[in-house]
C-alpha cells in the first residue's frame, strides 16, 4: 500500500430519498415480524413478553430528574 492512499478520503454517495424510504420500510417489516414471533412464542409457551429485572435493588432510589433539578437549582437562569 502506498504512503498516500486516496481510498480513505473517498466518501460514499449520499442516500437518495427512495433508498431512505426503502430502508425504513424494511426496518418496519423486520421489527413487525419480530414482534409477531415474540407474541406467538409468549402465547404458546405461556410466558410474558417483557421480562422485569431480576434484582430491582439496582434501580436508583432517586429519579434522574430530581437529581438534575437539585444540581441545576443553584445556577442562574437567563
């Protein structure tokens, strides 16, 4: 490989609106299928779809909004 390689500086062509729409449709179909599979599995195996964390004590005792409010209370508002 040469000392000066232009291949690292070449940018990909910007995506067209058509490509963006197709990507979003593919993503929607992929996740719709995933949700359907999970729903069927939960129906057949009698399991809940969403699992709760095993150890709830790891959750913070104070919410982040309360902590943020206390941190920003001393700052001057413009």
